[in-house]
């Protein structure tokens, strides 16, 4: 648990960072929603604010006055316990409230939190604030990836920022790391913050295996593409093969072939693909097919966690071969916050490691991200195992 004074500082730092992410945007960018999985930046700014108002200010400030009675309906995401909400696919239709109004809402709630902590300090509110901070940090990553999707699907392919480096290069020598068979402990085991899906800590038995100390690169994936990887049904799951054909997939997201040379959309705009940079924006289906083509496989999330001290990680969310399921003795918390993770434990794959878009002070080696296998707008990549 973070002490009260430092958690307030952490809160203010986090609130500012969300707005810094949006600073390069034009006002027109704030409301665009190209697909259902991508939310408009304005909605992210409002939703993260609503979270603090709904779960901290309303229950803990006597006679609290809502900024706007309609905002719970507008900015609730999936919390059935809290009430009705705008359908997810309709978030891009919210031309109102205005961006200006949303920033006023953010200031109103931020000041309300500051005032609350001047007069009411207890462990329960501290814990709620800490959850809210990390919830906003999750949305900071979504802000970056959603903004990239919005601009990357604009016909002009405009740049977002020259400061954000989305294709860093791993410079260390490629090697295989051998992990001995044995019993390993998995899950969070400290007093630092974690989500409930990282608990309870438990033991797993692992057979001996090898895992790569480097992520698969763009250049390596181009070899797969040139070898007909997207045309070979035998290396794909049946569902993945259907996805490839129904959506006419022939390259990672944001890739464009121009004058017989691969380019990809980046935060700096359209650029030539860097062969040595870690591959990104691929689905689980593509990660699995590539591993099959190489004669290897994806690691399980337990293999990844047991080996993670032996390689650098954090540039790409790494697809694993593990289904997103509860750990032994997992328990959802009571109330609306119990909807945070547990109800999504079906039909999704676990990713590990964080990405270039993951905010500082937010990732850790036990962090379990999860997405449906066809999704690829996040900074997703892969690491091979055998």
C-alpha cells in the first residue's frame, strides 16, 4: 500500500500524463471511433474521471454534487452494477459533451479528490485511489493505441508525435535459454499493487524447455510472409484460417507495400519497416502460425513468468499459449469492482510483459493482460519457445 501523501502525488502525476498524451491531438481527433474496440480519446478522458467520481467521491463525500447527472450514463464502460450506459459502439457518436466540458469535468473531479484527501484519510480510500490510478494507467495505454488506430486509418496517415518511439530495437545477441523441469511459484507475492487476477500465488510443475531471449523481429516475419505463411492452411488454427480468409489478412496491422517495399504506419507517420525491430500489431492467430512455421511454439504464461529474469521484456505484449483463466483459489472482490477482471475469463488469451505504450510504474512480471485472439491494435508480438 502506498502512503496517503505519495498516493495523492501519484494520482496527480497520473492525471497530468493522460492529458499530456492527448496534447498533440487536434480537436477533431478526440471523437473518432473507427471500430468498436477503439474508443475516442475524449471518452477515455471522461471514463477515467467517472471512475474516481463513482467509486470514491460519491460514496465518501457527504452531500457530494455530481458534475453532470448524465455523465455516468455516458462514461460507464461495462459495470452492470452501476447502471445503464451508452452502447460501446456508439461512443464515437458523442459529439457532446464537448472536449472542453470533459476537461472541466476532469478538473472538477481531480480537485474533489485532492480536497477529500485533505480531510479524510483511511486505508479503504487509499486502496480505492490506488486502483483508480492503475485503471487510468491502463487507459493511458489504450489512449496511445487507440490514437494510433484512429490516425493510422486516416487516409492521410498523419503523424502523432516524434517523441513516442514505437519501434525500439533489441541489440543483444539472440540465444536460447534453458529452464530446468521443476516446481515453480506463479503469481504476485509482494505488498506492491496488483490486480486480483494475479492472485492467489500457487505452484506449477513445468517440464524442461527453452525460450528465446529475443522477440521475433519484422525481418524474421517477412521471411514467413515471403514463404507463403498466409497461404498455408496447415500452420493455422481453423478459426485463425477463417479469420485470415474472411478478412483478407496478408500482413501485420499498419503494413503497406509500396513500390515492392514494406512500410508501416508509426507514431511518426508512414515509414519503411525496420527489419531488426521487434514485430508488433499481430494477432494470436498470426503468432501461433509463425511459431508453427518455425517448428517451435509459444510459451505458456507460466513458462514466461518462470524465465522472465533471463531476458529483457517490456517492448511488446507477448502472446502466450495460455487461456485467460482464474488462478487456484481466485476470488472476485465484492461489488462493482468485482466486474473488473473475473467476468472476462473466457475465450481470451493471456499476454505478458508490457509494451512501449505501457506507462511507467504500472507493469510487473506477474501482470496478466488478456485479449481475444483476433485482436492486434495493441503493441502485440511474440517470443518463441521449444
